[in-house]
């Protein structure tokens, strides 16, 4: 973990699990973290950390290392898209042709639903590109993984900038929303809303900011000692749906799919609110059992999570119905010292070519319709950094 972060924020919402909750749940679940966690259902052997220096079988199996010919295909595809004069919202695989690289990407992406729930594309050099070209390249590559981009209900933005964005309004008392993705604070384990979550690392923090992934099958195995917690996760919960004022969803967080695999959709911001916008008072507060259950996902998840240290230029794609993710707090570099800031781009995708493999709980179908049921021309793709809206938070 980073030794400290620039942000100091008092959280009364419950978005961040309290130290006491973590301590009590570790006792209740009999969790004792060791240096090497065994039994991960999606990865075996290897080191606890998957970073840019590992060269074991696990590391190699989840990395698509771009060759010089791959990089040339990407350059040619970016030029092809530029020649179409299409807006970014219309960018699809046919507008970003990758004659040989596409099939390489496909060999990884078809494993996401039920085999290996993540993969990393490595070898891009974002410092060589303008901001616009980085977005073209990212969206173009991503179009060969997913055919649809998600937008949050009521918010047409599909590309999000994950970086620290201080705003004067926090000092002058105005109401601009600045959520956890645009701060330097640690984020607890959670899911976003959608099928495939993707992150493109433009640059890294000076310290911290690593990604953690935890498989719901491993989390459930650690919680199994408390079947009452699992039962609570399978019951209906009331949570915010930010598409319009007063809207809410009622559904479970944890699902068993027809195949027997598990699925999870647990956005902490929809349950607790966030430190700067707590759960609305018109919804009943979470019960003590619900607070214990959702915090147990985080506590058990940290026991089995793998930490990823990314290089600048890495793109990760992972199964957001199966994998919870979190991040370290971080400290950005100092511009005068020519050090970098943490800056990621996010897309949430759906692969319509592989629908038969992607099992969706029936309770999630209305949400999928909200986030994926739009035409490409409705999408907004911001080129420069801007704050996440509350509707797009997680």
C-alpha cells in the first residue's frame, strides 16, 4: 500500500469498510492472510503479485505481448479510422482493421466468460501518441474484444478518465460531484456495472495505485464458514439507480448461474453512496446484516486478491461479473521533477459475438438493457480529463 495519499476525506457513508468492521470480519471468517494464497480458481502457482518483471507461466499465460508487426497494424488501423472521418462514437472493429492481431486478441477474449477471466495487452507506448490518438487506439483495440460499449443509466459518456482531479468547488462550497475514481484514496473491492471491464494505463503514479482482482468463487469459499452471510448476499437489496431522482433497483448481489458458476454485481456506491454523496435518506438504511455481508466481500476478497503492477501502455480486460477489483491509494509525481501521475482510461464492454457463453442472471437484464441498449451515435467520448458523474460511479 502507498504510505499515504494526497486526499484526506472523512467517510461517514460506509463506502470504505471501517477498521473495526475489517477486524471483526477477519475473526468471524477465520481469515489469516499469508504471503502465498493457494486455491485461486482462476490462476495457479506463481507469485502473489503479477507485475512487469514476472516471467512465470501464470504471467505469460495472461499477457498478449505486442510484436513490431502488431504495432504497425495498430498504426495502420489508426490511420484508416482517421481517413473515415467518423466520430469516435462510431468506432467499431470494421473501422479499425487488425488483419492478424484481431485473431490473437480473440483467442484471449473468448476465454473471459468461463475460462480465464482476464488478460492484458502489453507493448503500447502512450507517450508516443496524442491524447486523441491514445483514445482512438484504445477504443479500436477494445472493439475487437467487445461489440458494445456501456453507458451509465442517464449518462451518455462511455469513456471515463480515472485520475486525480482536484476541483476548487470543494473549497468554495459549490456542489460539483467529485467521486472516488477522481481522488487518490484507496478503493475497496467492488464491481462496476457491465460485462467486460477494461482499463488502459496511460501513466503510473509515483507511489501506489496498484490494481487488485479477486474471483467471486474464491471469495465465496472464504465466506462459506458463515452461510448466513451468503444467504444475505442472495436476498434482494434496495440500491440507488441514479438514472433519475428517486429511482432504485431491487435485486440480489450474488447469483448462481445455470452452469453452476457464480456471478456478482456489487457496486458499493449504489449501496452506500460515496464519501461525498452518501446513500439517500429516502431509501431505508442498510441493515447490520447487509453491512456485514457486503463488507465481507471486501475482507474475504483481499485475502485471495492478486495485485497487478502495470506498465504504462498496458490494457487489461476482465470479466466484471466474476472479478471484484480494488486499488491502492496513491501519490502522484511532481511535474517539476518530471515524474508522472496515475492516469487510466475505462471502457465497459459487451461481446455480442459470444452471447451464448456469457450467462446473465435474469435479475440483471433490466440493467443490461439500460447500459447497453443504445445506438452508437448517442455515445459521448470525452477527449480530455473530466470528472466521473455520480451516475457513472462505482
